C-alpha cells in the first residue's frame, strides 16, 4: 500500500500568511491521520521577491504554531533539495523533454505581440485563452529570432478542441473545466526559471506526493497540471481543494481588511494553541462540534470528508474569544506569568527598548508609560490625536498611505531601510522629514512625545507597524476606491 505523502509549498515573498498555516495544518492532519509523511518545500522561483528573511519567518512561525514536518529545507530528507532555486537544472531538462516530445513549444512572441493578439481576440468576441495555433510563428521567423538570440519562453501545448477536462476532487467529486479557458501556459520563463505549474508538478512527482491539498484558487490550474502528468506519463496525486478563508464581509481574506500575517498574531499576544485551534475550525469541525480542541485532539478525530465547502470566515473577534478561553482554561497563573515573560518581558526585548527609554527615565516607574505602546495591540487613537499636526486631513492620509505602500514592499526590515524609505518619500514629496514623520509618531506610538519612530518601528516589527499605519488611515476617514486610484497614480509618479 502506498504511504500517504502531503506537502505545503509556500513562497518566501512576504510575511508568513495565516492561509499558509491553514493549508499546512490540513496537510499535516491528513498525513498523520493516514500514518503518512508531511513535507515542507520552499517555492522560491520568484527571485526578485524571494528573501531568506521571509523563508526563515515562514519556518519560525509555523513551528511557533506547533506545525512540524518530516522533510524540508531545514531538516533535510531523502528527496531534497527542498528549495526550488536549488533544483533549477531539473526544470529546464523536463521542459526541453516536452518540446522534443511535441508537447510544448519554444515561443518567441514579445509582450507587445501578446497584447495585440489578446486585443484582437477581444474585439472579435472570442473569450478563449491563447493557444498554440494563435501563438505559432512561421518557421523562417522563428529561425530569424533564434539567430538574433532573442529571448524566448517554453509554453505547453493544450487542447484546442471544444470540450471539458474532468478533474477529480476529494471534496467536490468530478469538476468539469472548459478547455477553451486554458491557455498555452508558460512552463519556463525567459530567464530560465520555471513557472509554478512546471516546478510544482515535477517536484510533487519526484518527492512522491500522493495527495495535493491546496486552496480552491488552484482549481482553474488543475487541467494544466493534469495534462502535464499525462505528458510525462506519471500518476497524478489525488487533488483536494480547500475552501478559501474569507473576511467577515465574505470577500477573500486580505490584509486590507484583516491582519493576515502569523507574526502579527504572535506580536498581539495570541496563544499559538488558540490560533491553531481557530484555523482547525476553518471549514472543519469535530464530530461532537466542540469549539475548543488541541492539535492532538484534532489529529485523533481527523477526517477530511468533514471539511465543509462554504467559505470559512476568519473573524478576529471570534479568535479573541477563543484565545480568552485558552488563557483561562489551560493556563494557571504561574504558566500565564511564564507566557507573558516569554512574549514581551524577555531580556532580549528589554535590551532592545532600554537604550531608547533610558534617555528619558529618571525613576524605574517611568519605563512602563514610555514602553507601553511597544507591548500594546491596536492603539486607542482618534482623529483628534492628529489635531496638533500641521496639514490637511487628506495630506496626512496621503503621507501615511504612501508610507504604508513603501513599507509593504520592504523585505529587509531594519532601522536604516525604514529610514531610507521614509526619507526618500519625504524628499520626493518635497516635505521636511520631521513634518513627514509627525503623523507616524501618532500612528505608531500614539503620541508625538515618543522616542524615534523609526527605532520604534524596528522594534515593533513589520507586521505590527503596518497594521498601525492601516489603523491610523482608517481613524482619519480611510481611503475610498476613487481616492485610492488617484493616490496610486501619484505614488507611481514619485
């Protein structure tokens, strides 16, 4: 009998997402409940955006939650390496194998040509995706571009006839997807990097993955993956598409409306057991419907057929309620004291804060008011707190929004990178740095009398800092869709 093998394959391109933990949890439970193995693979083919810091944050935050893996980049295993960037030669070989077999083709089309082809299709009322016959260039043109050393990609050939691709799903049964909507997918990019689709299929096969449990946003890619398995002559793993996490307004979970970073919840002082319990309740329930359960209890009762397909709502208020239950029912005062000490009042944290606080202290009791904002969650600020800052409300919102966008793109969170980002914005807006940072003091520290806001942001970390900037923007009236478009144009022009 085949051993069950599942995986989670996050991209290290930002903060570790609660959606990654949700998918990891269900893969872990399915593997353990079946006596199988669960592995972690890093999908870092996006070399522009992938960073070692982000990879480390993923590993640390999943471990903090109590999710462990049998094989991965940090623990090794017989199917390594477990970073796609270390498996690059493989993908090129497999892509060329498909070209030789007539299942893929070398495509020299430029971005402008692709845009023109899509536009022509739109105008003719054809909503189908671009296929081999649309993209094919005459042989002499291909030879000319090849001789000139022009960049190319490798694309897969997909069926052009009418009809549907039947995909079997463990939760949904057979799903039929129209071949007309499936494009001649790029498998190997012009820089030699594979796309997700090729790398994912090759790695899942070589790593012996038997069940691919992933989010439902991948359903539309399933025909491409099924076709690749057929082209290579490999057995396809069983597919299972979990429902997407949703905001309370039923929209897809997004950081605009809900903090999505695991590190944010850690910084807020949520217990890892409670957050993992809450993720376990996303679309799944215990046979006795109890709300509070540990990972061990979930593993003992786990059956994937109990997943409900309605979009599970990630509601922070409900999570707070569940966290409160864990704090009261599972921790005595000694244990709670330990947790508080580990969370905020550990020596490492104190040593980060004291150099800034010491300059303003005359007695030890000065410390708590000075540092309170560093161990707080959402600050109780109001619009009147910004009253002493010069500038119109719209200008304050614009400054905070630009700072948020700039800092969301920052992958190396240090005092110097934050300062360079914010000073660069102030210069671009032709504003004195002191004036530009003034509303940020209120947003980050709740007061203009705090020590350096840049130092404070380094200590708070990216997740809490960005969450506080978002909160300040909302407190000042927020940004409408229309205003956001205008601001985006202004920001791009900087």
